[in-house]
C-alpha cells in the first residue's frame, strides 16, 4: 500500500462490526475508528472499542478511537405509522405538549424548549433541510406552521432553525454519562456535537478529566455544525485539540452554498493554530449503495486533501453501507492521488514567523533542513506528540515518523497528517536511543544504507516539551 499523508476516519456500525471485515478495513487504510454515541448502549460501545483494539492488533497497526457524542436532541417525536408525507401549503403543528403519536397534521417534540425559541416567519428545516416549514404563530406549547417544501417525514428526524438561534446546551446529561463510558475504554478523541463557544469545549475537557481517574487525557474535537459557532470559530479552536467540518447540520443552518468557503477557512485556521481538522459528511455518500463513487465525490475528497485537511471521514458509508471495505479502498486511492498534486511552499510558511519555544524551533528546523537536503525521512522522538504535530502543520513531501514509548501518544498521532507514529522502547541514554531508533527504521525498511534522515529529540530524554536537538544522519 503506497504511503498516504491524509488520514481516514471510518464510523463503526452494523455494516462494519464483523471482526474480520474490520481488520481488513484497518489494513486498507482506516486510521481512526469513530463510535457514534447517538446509537447503542454504554455496553455496546465498550464492546465495540474492544473489537477495534483487537482488530488493530491483528492487523499490526495502531488506530485511534473517537467517541462522538450525540449532543442535544432537537428532533420531532414519533408518528403512529412511523412516517407521514407533508404536502406543500398544508398546515403542520409541532406540539411540545403532545403525548400521543403524531399524524399528518401534528407531531410531538423531543426538544421541549422549541416553542419559546421561535416566532412567526422563522424558517424551520426538517430532516437535513429536505422539508421546509414556515412558522405562522406560536400558541402555548404549539407551533403552527405552513409547509413550504414537502416530503416524507419519519420518526425522530432533526430540526434546524435557518440562521441558527436554538439555545440547546452542547452537553446533555446523556453526553456526560457517555464521556464516563468513553473514558472507561480510553477513547483517544472525544468529539463534541453542536458547541457554540469555547465554554462548551472547556466544560467537556473538565468532564473528561473528572471521568478519567487514571489521568488519561483524550484529544477534544469540536464539531462545527451550528451557525452560532462561526463567529466564535477561533475561540472554539483554541479551546480544542481539533475541529470537524460537520457539513450536514452546518449546511442546513447557514445554507449549502456557504459551506465550501467555510470549509477552506476552517482548514486553514486549524493548521495556522496547530490544531487538527477533519472534513466530514457525505464524502462518499453514493457508496452506501453503489460500489464506486461519483466523480463529484472524488473531487470533493481530493479538494479537502489539497486544502490540507488532516483527515476525511466516512459516516453511513462504513456504518450502514453495502460496501464499507471498498469505500475505504477508494478513499485511500483518491487521497494518495490528490497528494501527488500538492503545491509545497515551505519557505513561505516560515516568512515573517517568530518561534518563541525551543522545541517548536527545532521542529521547524528539521522540516527546512530535510526539505532542502532531500532527506528520506524526518524522525521525531516525542513524549507528548507536540513536535510531530507542529511538523505536520506544514505540507512537505518528506514523511514524518514519530517515535514514542507511550501507546496513548502513538494512538493520538494517528490523526496527524503525514505522520506515521511508531511505538519504540527507547533507552534513556541519548546515544543508545538514537542507535535503537535507526535500527528500528532500518528493520521496517524506512531507511537503508546511504540514506540521509533528520532526527529530533530532547536531552535529557523523556521530558514532555523538551525537544532541543536536531541531528542529520546518514545511515551506515
């Protein structure tokens, strides 16, 4: 399998829960497995996490596990017949007080606060924007609307308000329980749904710290899917370890046409602030039912790669689709091909920049030197993964290998673009550690006699943030 810089996040579900298939998917290129906490019990997720760890072990690769929290349920209730068909022009009532099952005229609400958050002329979008209704009036707990764009509406479909403005908290009581579950199996990342500001992310971080009694610290991913999040993008980013461009709900709230430019802005901003970024939603949607992607989907994935995303994500394609393995294989091919057309501008990246930290300066020096020497590899011996993260924020054709003695650091780095994390039991003595590292690289076929590579490490060894040495080596 050719080396690929862009990482693949795949969602685990009924279509991909067979242990042998999951192992094949990891071998084919899955780097991060997403567990969707909108479905299943705590025990289901614990069992799936075990399944992922065992499949990764059999495949001989380490993958990260991402626990994706459900967030607030802003949804309609259930219908007596499971679904109804709404006609344009008809009246339809959303009733927070309704206890009986819904019909073609009215339905209950999971989100009981909705009547207090909408007013006449507000536009509500149901089922990912496929159905559009206009609020006529609000009387008590009932919202009277006229259907503008009709269609089939089934149980528990989502509700969005055009332009945003719903106040539901990002973290619900269920999310708090789910964080406890995620920490019990050491989820490497926790994705927070619908954050509106930095406070939502800070609260999630505190909850993770309290739940992880053994000191485990997951990376936090903010899913940008609310209109309200856009003005606060930078502060949310700084309170997180990364962001997800969650194009589904975001497009419903701000409009489809706005999303591509927002996606590019988010990817650029994340890289500038040393954060990771995942591009998600409908990337290979047609492969839920078809064995090959459309040309438009190929272009969509390739454009995200060329913009510099760390990872591209598969949702229903691998969770419920007919071709989960084939989808991963196709996505890996697209990523690899797109990377071949990247423009590298390392010098421009450094122009006008000042580095105040020694470890960050060493990381940048390694990139610059390896690029101009035509080095075979850049090797970062890292305790926390920070050095590898900084290096991965710059597009460079030289592969980055991050050597660490900590399994949690190795798993977290699986999401970093152009970084291959390796677990190595290095000696505390610097010279011995450097020799061990070179031997390991030779054994893996990464370097061979005569190759030049750059290596960074810290002296003394093993202190987080202690990278202070850059060495250029020729393999003897």
